[in-house]
C-alpha cells in the first residue's frame, strides 16, 4: 500500500464529480513536502534544486490567479505543531481550507490550461497529501453538533 498521494485516483475524481455541483464546498488540504522538489526529467529550468516548499510557493503564485478567478478563497491556513490524536508518525508541513462557490468552480480551475502548467510545481513539491471535500454546515451556536 502506498503512502504517497499526490493526484486523485480516477475513482476518487469520479466520485467527486458525481456529488452535487451547485453547492459551496470546502477543501481541506494536508501537505507534506519533498526535501528537494521532484521534477520530471523534461522539466529542466531554474527550479532544479528547489525545496518542495519553494516549489509549492511557486505553484501558489502561478495557480493563485486562476483560483481567485473561479471564486476560490483560503478561509484558514496553519502549520502543524503536534499530533494530539492520531498516528504519532504523521506530520504535515502545512494545512489549509480552500472555499469554492461550488464544485464546478473547482473543476473549472483544475481543467484550465494554465493551471495544468502550474500544477507541475505542486506535483514536484508534494511528497504526500490529502485533499478532502467537505459540505460546509451552518453553525447554529451549539458548541458541538
């Protein structure tokens, strides 16, 4: 069993596409970076020798305008400090929640030709990740629901 999740499987992406497309979604991103960005052999330029974190920074710069154009926004970002409940050997370098007006906006972003170029930096940066779609729930004042 692999512990490296960089791109969605066909089955996972098909499930994502089968869910309602006209409702807001939140995407939890958990990221562990490569020590050195792992670019494909045909991707030789100034990025050679970048850390995974630096390659992800470049991904953010190049994909950010597309993300914003489709209505995406980051509603929370953090750096992991400790695992309180969960596997002690699991560590994420960064985490964030991206909000999209609907899943169609996310699909528009990931199929954009410029995004397909930008995502090479993400693929090189990430050692493993989790991308989890959530249906945001209304907060009704209850501490726990």
